[in-house]
C-alpha cells in the first residue's frame, strides 16, 4: 500500500468509514508496536500503548493538515505516548515485578492471534482460536473477532454493527465467560507448538512463559531455548537483542544474562543492542565506579552516534546524577556543572524529537543545580529560557497535548524555583515572598500534604521567615515540617533557635515544654487541614451507574456486584505481581478492620494475576480476610476505565459508582472518610 493510499483512506475515515481506519491500523500496527517496544523495552505494555496510539490517531485525525504526512504524524503520536508512559514509571531499568501484568485475554488474543497473519509459524494458534470462536453464538463471535482481531473499541463496534455500546459490552462479557476455561487450552497449545526460529515468536513466547509460570519453571525453559536460538540462527544485532530481552524477562533481569552475550552485543557499536548492553552491565554492576563507567560510555556512544534525542542519552546523565545525589559517587563541582549542562542539552533534544514541552527539561536541570548548589547563576538564564519558550504557541500546544497542566501552573512552578534559588542564596525576603505567593496546592490530598516536597517547602518557609526576623511565623512552619510523619532533619534545630528568641522565659521554661506546646498548636492546624482535604474528597462524587460483573474465586465461588444492592462495596483492584499493590495491602487491612462489624460494608479484592499459582501465593502471603475475585480478562479494569493499579472503586448502596482512585492511603484514609460519607447518606 503506497502513500497515496493513506490519503484515500484518511478521506474515507473522515467521511465516517470506520473500516477504512481498520485498514490503516492493519497497515501500521506492526511497525508502531515495534517502535513502541523498542522505546519502552516492555513487549506487553507496548501492546497497550499501541492501542492507545491508534485510538488517539482516530480521535485527532481531523487535525492532520497534510494526509501525505500521516506516517510521520502517527510516529510522532507514538513518540509522545511512549514518553508519557516512561515518565509515569520508575526511571530506566525498572524491575518487571513492578510492572502491572496484562490481562490474559490480551496476552492470548490481541498479541498472539494477530501475529498469525504475519508468520506461518503461528498458523496453529489461529486455528485454535477459530476452534474456540466456533463455540460462540454468531453475535458473540462477531463482536469477539472485531474486538480482538481488528482491535476495535466497543463504541466503534457498536457503530459498525448498528447496536448500542451496552449491547456490545454484554456480548463481550458473555463470550469471555464461555471461553474462560478454553483459553488455557489455547495457551498450552501455543507453548507446545512454537518452533525456535522466528525471533518475534520467540520473544512473545518467552514473555508469556515468564509471566505465566513460576520462576523455577520459567528458568528451566527460557535459557535453554535462548541457547538453541543462538546456535541455529546467524548472529545479527536483532538476534542478540531477542536473546538479551529473553533473559531480561526473567526475575533477576541482568543477573540472567551470560557475560558471553554481553561480549557479543558490544561488538556492534553505534547500535541499540550495544547501548542495551552498556545499560545492562550498569544495572547489574555492584561497583559504583563501574556503574559510572558504563553510563559514561552510553553518553559517549550516543554522542558519537549523533542521536541526542535518544531517551537513553539523557537517562544516562540522570543515572550518574543519582549516583552523586546518593553520595555513592564523588564528583567535583566542575564535573557536575558540565554534567548538568550535558543533561539539559540531551533532554532538550529529546523533548524536541518527541514533542514534549521544553519546560520539563529546563526545570529538571534547575532542580539538579539546586540539589548540588552548583553554579546557581546559570539557573536564572535557564528559567528565562523556560519562560520565553512557554510564551510560544508550540510549547503551549505540547503542554496541553501531554496533559502537563496549564500555562499558568507552569509559570507558577517556574516562580517557585526562582524563590528556591533566592533561598539558597540567602536572599530571605525574596525567598519568603516568592514561596508564599507560589505555594503548591498541598491540600489536594493526604499524600500531597505529607509528601517530602511539601515538608521541604515548609522548612524553606520557616527558614526564610527566620531570615527576615519573623520568629512566630518561622516557628509555625518549622513545626509543620517537624511534626510530620517524616520530619525534616533540620527543623528541630530551627525550633531551638525560635525558642531562644521568643519561647524562653515568656512562654515556657524549657525547650521540651516549648516543643510540647508547639506540637499542640500544630495538631490543631493539621486537623484543620485534614478536614479541608476530607471535605474536598467526599464532595467530589462521580454519581455513575456501576457496571455489573460476575467473577469467581480460586475455589469457584461466584460473586456478582448486583447481588450487593443495599451495601457499600469497596473494590480493591490490583495485580498479584506488582510491588506497589503488595505494599498497600496493610493499609487496606486497616480499612477492613475499621468496618469489620458494619454489615453494610463489603470489601472485595479483584486480581488480574495470570495464573492461579500467582494469585494463591498472593493470598497466602498476605492472609487476606476478604475474598479475592479473579479477573484474568481485565473485565473490571475495562468497565471502570482503570489505567493504573492498584486502585479502588467505591459503590454506594444504590449501586452507583461514587469514588475511585489510587490506593494512596495513610492510616486507611481517605477510604475510611469516603465510606463513612456513603454510610451517612
């Protein structure tokens, strides 16, 4: 299909022809998926992002001025969404255990069924899918094929078939229940039928095995197959990359990679496999100087390859800065100055190539200079550039498209940084005025109120107030930073100075007594802050009709949401393999215990673990008192438009969805507040 065909298809799409869009998707989906996978390094998340890319392209196609430039425009959309995903994750080389697991239907249908069209080696999988689909009524089979094979959304299928979205969702729900048992047969057939020759098939197979099977079984299977692949396939960078990411799919990541494979990867300079080897060696090295050595080589390699827009380029700079920040690597001021300059240049190139707003790079560079107190005179020039750029239409467009806040919010952020520079330079009046005027909204949530950034902000306000001689104000802000759950290390000394100025002899006789009185005042302010946060949260309801579902436990017990009419239902949604979910379970237990004697409150866990082994290990490890429902298809996540897990959904007695959000809890709050609000209705 030539470029001229793109123009014709786009005209058809804009005229309402959804089938033309499907043709366009089929043309580009494999190359877009490969691009995304290459950028984020995670095969299955790349599938999700690829779907989002085409959805965004569909929505914004009318904004494309020149249809002849569709391919470049689509790749620009892909770049932006990749950066979005990367920024939301832990920085480079995150453990796979921290990554949410894809639902089993996506693993089997969306990836494996679609690939059969591209490779004869996957023909048996398609035949198996056909056998499964034959079991469905025609109406359900049609919806499943459009949803999984054509990757159409429910709304698009509804338009295509001329029925409502709810009807489409109902058919999908019924079809998934019919296929639930048979999907395991599909997977088992796939795992037993693949020939170790096709690189893409091998990669998808290893990722699936690593996610589905216990660690011991995965390690017995994947490394021998990688060895076989390396023996029978001609050595190319693509082969070495496939082998490398096969090892990286296993728990332990780089610890699984043989030195011999790293040696081979390093024989291909100025390629991505070469850079991947350097980053892999840095990840597994326990010697700080070795880590620095490999990150520096990544920088040198990217510079020599003339690829300043590569995320690995500014990422390597960032890793070295982290080493210095953690006092793991000693660096001179001149070296740090040069390092941050290089970081900014690489980051700006990355923003330009991926159409990210430049303010991200400028403000991060300023933050690094503030952390190390290095050449603060340069920070003013950097922020001047940021403000100038913020006035440009292109910057504002990228800012809005990336959903990074309003122009006004970014101006305020820049002003806060200017105030912090004044603080570091002990220009106390400028610092205090700037910090007060541009204070962040720390009453947005409990996590914001007690975050490290907020505590640091209180300390700077206290020290600035002290600098201008306003001792009472200084004492108040010092107290805000000192009596927080994680106190600022310098605030007790600040309070001692306040005591010697205004406390001794006038209010109390001893510093300990002064400290106790100060804490009483602080607790009053904290309670007032909590009430404001609570009021903001409980009044911000969704008032949406909750989507019904029917899920089962490991023991086969069926739970239906509609059967809970008259009760408040807390859905705790997560994955058995994510550390973030595991860390939040104790907080959910607090909520469960708080309402354990209230019959009108029900807590259900919904887990999308791929195998029963994973889910059973999760349940046994936490001794969970509430039922865990299995959602291998991600049915609830899709119905409630859940993007990130863990999260919660709260449904009131009338069956309406009222609250949702991340499990960002402190002593069970704000969930306890929200449930109490629903109980009082």
